[in-house]
């Protein structure tokens, strides 16, 4: 009994055993923390532009390539509106039935107008509507996606690439906050597109919809445009608002509080900037010659910033006929040139 106690009290853990135990614990920890997880959006991006001038009013990580979820449908709608008659009626292709995610629940063989499908696309974010319109337009999804990328290149969106017309997660499907503003700026110039995305509700020939874009009721002058969400992209919103002739477009990507943040950015834009019009018939004295611009211009000015107007004669010692270039109108904000255009003589002048 005495000897067994002595043996028990003298038992020690060998260094080799300690090493193996630590190694085993490390392996188990690696296995636990490397277990597959759901893919989530990485990075957040913001951009605000003024529609008429295209001037950037705010940007944060605006050129980062990120998934943009259903804001993809802005391009889908623009292409269909540009190339198709909204009053055409077509049969829903089987490839547009039962698409995952947001849906307007199109049925196999169903007849629907292009217009109704467009409202279902933009107000309810129907992925099935996106595919139905894409196949109707191009005959196939791949053909339509090719057209989407071609149109993006025409707009100058070189950091945008589409893989589908709906925005469902796909490798190689991405854009930037800056380029989503550029695409939307192009789309909002189209009256049919602008009318669709500004509608809070719609009753059509075949379907009726209520717009899920809450920003339309949150911000004064809000008139569009599209929400988006996937686990990979996070919450995305491209929005638009117009006040006193000035319209701003705002994009937020992977923004958990997309409505609140977009409203904040839009308010800041209207608080800090104003759009003024330079009338083409306003007379400027340029080197002693009464002159005018060739047309009306819109100029974006930062509120409270001092501006200076200069008329620079082209050549003060020559004869001028009515309509000849008399000089150049230059407008500076502080020391930065923000506008320049030719001035044309409105009289005949002999030296």
C-alpha cells in the first residue's frame, strides 16, 4: 500500500505527451474556425452626383468593385425600355418561371405586357420579371447579358460587369458606387424609366404592384430608383431626389442602414449645393463688345462659396461681325475654374 502511493505521487507528464496534447488542441481549433461560413459582403461604398452636370458631390470608396444585388435591374430596365415597345404583350418563357428570390410569380405560358413586367421588375424587384424581359428582348439570358455589358461600356462604366439581369450572386458580377450613379444618371434621363421608378403603386393591364422602395415616402422630392439585397452584396440602394430644378442621385452599397444613410446624403447635397442657370440671352460686355452665350447652361455652385466672373476677349483689335467669337466667359469658385464657354458678338463692330 505504501509503495503504490509512492508510485502514484511520483507520476509526471512527459514533454512528448504535452506536445501531442497541444498539437491536438491546435488542430481542433483550426478545424472549428475554418468551418465553412456563409459568404458576406465586404466593403461599403457611397457616391452622390448631380444629374445635369454629373458632378460628384460626395464619395467614399466609390471606385471599389462590389456586388450590387438588385440595383442591377436599373440596367435591365433601361435596355428593355430603349429597345422594346412597352405596350407589346409576350408569353413568359419557361426559363423565367420559378426563379429564386424576389418574384412577381410569373406562370408558365402566362401573357404579360412589357410595361407590366417592367413595373414588376422595378417596384417589386421580380427576378422572374428580369429573366422574362431579358429572354423576350434577346432570345436568351446570355445574349441579354452581352447587351448589358455593351451598354455599360457605352456609358463609360469600365469597372462594371454583369453576369445576369437580376443581380443574384454570381462570380464576376459587380459594379462600383460611382458607376451605378453613372448608369442611373443615364437611365433617369429616359422619361419612361423615370416615370416607372417614381411610382409608389401601379395598376396595369395584367398586374398591379406597390413599390417597396421606402425612400419615396422618407425624402422630400424623392423620385426613384431601386433597392437591392443579397447576403453577399448586403443592403444596396440607388436613390434619386429633385428639388428646385436640381436632381441628385445617390448610391450606397453594403449599407445596413441604407434608407437612413441615403436620406442623410441627399439632404447634405441639397444643403451644400445649388444648380443655377446661365441664360443664353444674358448680355456680357467682352472687351467692350456686347456678347452672349450660344445657349442656356446649368452650373452647380457650392453654397456660400465666392464666385468670380471674367470675360476674356479673344482679340480686341479686329473687326467683328454679329455671331463671331468675341471672347470667353469664365467663372471661378475661389481660384478654381468651374465654367468656361465662348461668348459671341451680338453686334457688328468695326475697329
